C-alpha cells in the first residue's frame, strides 16, 4: 500500500516536472511550423466554396492576420483549425499534427476565442474558467493558480465571483481571452477579437494580445476586417477574398504595394513646376495651385519639399500628408460585392498611378 | 487514462448545469407546477369518481408514478431546446472546442438533464407526502426510482439532442417535442391502465418506452416488486448508449 502511494507521488512529481518543462519550452518547438495549410478547401452543402484551395504557413511566435470582407472565408478557416468543421480537401497541420487525423490532440494545443461571445453568462467568471480548465484537463494542482493568473492577466480579478451577465462587453471579451489562456495554448486563434468594443477596451485587448505574444511566445492567428487592428498587431497579413488568399506579406510590404505616402502642397499662387527632384518624390497630380507628390517616406520628404519650394521662391500655404495604410491594400485586393465605385478619393488616384507606372 | 478523462469531462458538463441551478433555481420550482396540477386536479377528480380499474390501489396512488415519469419525460424531451439555445449563445461552440471528447460532452449534457429529473422526482415525492398519497418510502425503492429517473432522462435527452442536431432551431424542436410527448404520454399506462384501452392502442402502448418506465417506478413505489426492473434498466441503458453515440456524432451539425 505504501509502495503504491509512493509510486503515485513519484508519478505526480514526474508529470509535474514534465509539465514545467513543457511550459518553459512553450514558446518554441524547433523546426515545426505552427500552422500549415496546403490547398485547404471547404465546400458547404449547396456547393458553396467557403474556402477555396488556400495555402499558407504561420511561423511559431508570429502574429498572423487573416483579413478580408465579411464572407471571405476567414471564420471557416479558423473553424477548420479548431476542428469545429471538417476539412473538405487539402491539408491542415497544427504544429505538425493533422487536424483530420487527431482532432483532440490539435484542440489540446489551441486556444480559441470565437467571434461572438461564448462565455456562460449564468455562471461567474471564476466558474467559467474552472469548467473550461477541467474540460481542458488542466492538472488539478495547477488549476487554481492558472485561473487566478489568467484573471489577473486580463484584469478581472476584482470581479471574479460576479455573474458574467453583469459584465460589460469589453469585460466579457477579456474573460473570453482569459478562458482561452487557462490551458496555456501554444497557438491562440482569435476570431474578430475587438468587434463591438469601445476604443479603450479595444486598446486593452490589443495590449494583452501583444503581451502574450512577447512574454510567452504564443503564436497568434487573428481574423479581422479592421485594418488599423491588423496594422497595429500583425507581423504578417493574408488578405482573403471569396475563399482565396489575394495577397500575403508584412504590413510594410503590402503598403509599399499600393504606393507610398502622398504629400499635398497648396500654393499661394498658381505656378508651373518644370523639374522636381526625383529622389524626393514624383508629382502625380498638378492643378497649378495644389500639387500632389508621391513619396516613399512622407515624414522625411516634407522638409525636402519645403526646401525645394523655398529655393524656387514659391510661396507655400500648407503642406499635408496622407500616409499609405492598409485600407488601401484592403480595397485593392478584397473584391467587394456591393459599392465597388464608392471608394473614390485621392487614394484611388494614387493606386491608379502606381499601377500604371509599373 | 482516456476513460477517466471521459468520465471527468461528463461530470464537469453536469457540474456546469448544477452551478447554474445554484445561481438561479426558479426553473426548478416553476417546473413543479405542472405535475402538481395534474395530481391536484386530474388525480383528485378521478380519485373521487372511482371509475378507473386500478386494482388494490387508489387512483392517486396509481397516477403518482405516472405523473413522475411524465414530468421527467417533458424535461428530457425538450432538453434539445436548451442545447439549441446554448448553441445560439456560443456555449456549445466553446464546449466543442475543448480537448474533451464530444461523446463526453453529450453524455454530460444528458447527465445535466437527469439532474433536473432528480429534482423533479424530489418535488413529486414531497407533493405526494403533502397530499397524503400512500407510496412506499423505503430506501431501496427510492434509490431504485432515482436510478430509473436518471437513466430515463439521459435516454430521452440524448434522443432530443440527436433530433436537435437535425432540427437546429428552437421552434422546430418545440414542434417535434409536442408531437412526441402527447402520443408517448397518452398511449402509455401513466394515467390509466392499459387494460381499458382499445386493442390497437394496447399494441401501441406495448411498444411505448414510457409504459416500461412507469411500470418500473410503479412496481417499486406501490407493490415493492422488482422482477421487471432488470429488463427495464437494461432497455434504458441500451437506448441511452445508442442515442448518446449517435448524438455525439451529429452534434457538430448544430454549428453549421
């Protein structure tokens, strides 16, 4: 009997040591790609190709953004990862594990925050985490500590024993993320994490996402159609449109793709500029009193442009800068079903310009 | 290892329900109203006019096990609506995204339904005491009734979840629940003996699972006989296993 007890404790000790090592090595398992999709396809009934042969890979430790308009197939892609919907064809591997073959093993490595609120509002925050920790088989000894630290991390400790139905939307969102953190996921899947949040709650959610990535090396896949969110958070971005990946790259690369920053100079009196230094930028629009110049880096170009006009003794009334942002990239690659012509502004001028100049 | 994990997950899902009931138990009390009315109005009336051939027992004694079975049937056959509602608020998505096996989630949900069934049984026992209905309050009998109630609720709630994964909406589940409960209830021995039915209906009631449940509960609470009990329990176990297996395969459809 005593032998058995000893054996039990030894086993427990060994598993806890292993778990500790696992936690420390949480950030990186060398060589394995975090998420690997190869020709991934999902066809729903009625022959709707929600995801149409996409291939991409997410490195460990990366924050990867899946962008696209509503109905582009982002959520379906995430649902295939968390094994809530079956892969029709193609391959999908999470840390080297095929989702079709070992769904349970895959779910053990993932944390998932769905698009709509999915915490149980009839339970307290603590209970939500407790139930989830139990269903994720978090070691009993670690359970309370993990729940406590997850609540603290998401700044919910003070109201842990309140029913969730008394929470605000932002708090529910944070609770949702806390819930996903309880099983210490290697990869966190966030489906539109800041939808319906006010700016300050959104900032708070962003901060914790970044912190998670930096402190624990958690790989994060995030879907959004908010370009500022993607620009703020993501290391790399894939823009999806009608089930396909339209373009993939870092935010900087993508912004370069649609051209650089546009500087508008308003002149005191009409004048005709014959030559403009190429190293500063290119004039893309000149209607005598207002000149638009395309530059690669707007901030650096402004003093040079000011100097240029001063040296030519042309009076400048104002200079404004219009920085390239991901909205332009989004509009270029995400096909829209409605209102294709809505977007008419200086940006489209710039896009046309860069397209023609190639 | 995986068996312990399976059981742990099922119990956890039931625990979730228990915690919800602890926070708000209004539903338990309102659920007790309907069987109370059956006993008070229907039961007392027929008891007074003594038209039912209920043998050595009074009509109140006869109908109490029937009403117990009926109210558990109602809870479990409409349990799919709860699950559809939980799908709508994202709870099912959350449960299915955990590493727990899906069959353990379904089994846990059916355990949750049986938890409500047990509360219902307690209410009806209390009511019977209050109305002075003579039933056997021996410990083995009471425990036996609870066992049957638990299995019965698990069986029909898993059937309800199986149906819910195809029906997908609360309205349709409401309709299908009504369509199932009425024939199950009236073509059984819950409120009158099978012997007074027309012959064709007697055949229907033989195929009716509710008749066996009522029979099992009645034999324990009134006669104190147990010879049919093994068969009843075995039948319930077999059907529960079948329904839980099928429902755990289909429950994912709810999300599509």
